């Protein structure tokens, strides 16, 4: 990982992490399975992601921004860090608008993560956060095109530009790239069935609660079918 020389105080800095999460029946439209299975997968992806973030030592607040607060009952089942989690309802019509609604709740260091990083572990996030020293930092997705992590030492300095080619736009806006291996779980967001196929069985709740369900199975060639 690059950017390994932390500024004074970086090792003890606490972070607020904003995670935008759509209501399950409106999320993950690119995962080509039946709607019930897709909603189940979307909820499992969010649960895995929030579980890891809430358990991270460097994170003192997890702000979930959502248009479906009534669907987030799984928050009470988080194994660790439930007290850190706050739900912020948002009626924003865009992803970046929702993120800005969450960032409005933060005054200190802030990071943004998508709600579809099912393989992420708390210690991996801690390692990245404790080495951030640039005013604004960015981690690309595995394709090097989109953005997973966007972080700033001051929330007011964040200008989220998620969407097509977002990594390039964040760099153009002054963010410094944090170089991680392409197989690092912080880079492996899930948008398609092929992405799901890359999740190791048993690693996450996605495998246990969604991929092995009666509605969606992982099949050869990265396709999904109804059982």
C-alpha cells in the first residue's frame, strides 16, 4: 500500500464512514437473477459490509444513508459495533446526493464506501485508514475505473463523483490514489453475477444467506439460475 508515511496524529485518528444503501428491492439491478433473490443478495452484501466497517477500530461512526430505512432490521444483528451505526434517511435522487446527505452529518475525518464489499475485513480497513495522510484519498475498484473508498481528513473536502469513470474524476479533483493489490477486498465490490462468483464460499454472509439459497446459486461460467 502506498502513502505509508502518516501525518502526526494519523495513527490515532477516528473516522466516520458513510455507506449509501438502496432499499434491497431497488439495489443491484445488474445482478441477473430473479427479483426476490436479488433483494436477498443486496441485503446480504450490505450486512457483510457494515459488519466489517462497524468492527473496525479506527471507525467511531457508521452512517448508513438510505431510501429504505424500514428494510434495515438486520442492523440489530450486527456481531460488533451496533452502537456506532446511525441511519440517515435520504430522498436524494442520485447516489452522490445521498452521499452528501451522509457527509453533512460529519465534521471530522470521513470516508465513503459502497455497501457491496462483502469480503472486506475490519483489520483491512483499519490498516488503510491509519495510513491515510493526503487531504483526500481514493481507492479504485478492481477494474481501475470505478471508486470504492473515498476519504478525506476533513469531511468538507469531499466532493463525491461516483458513477462511470469515477476513479479518474476523483484523481482529477485532487485525490491521491492509495495503491492496493487488485485482489484486495477493499477493491472488490459486487455489481454482477461474475463478481459474486469471485466470493469464496463460506467467507461471508452472502455465501451463507444468498448464494446458497433456493433462489440463487453460483453456476459454471459465472451465471446464475433458479433452483
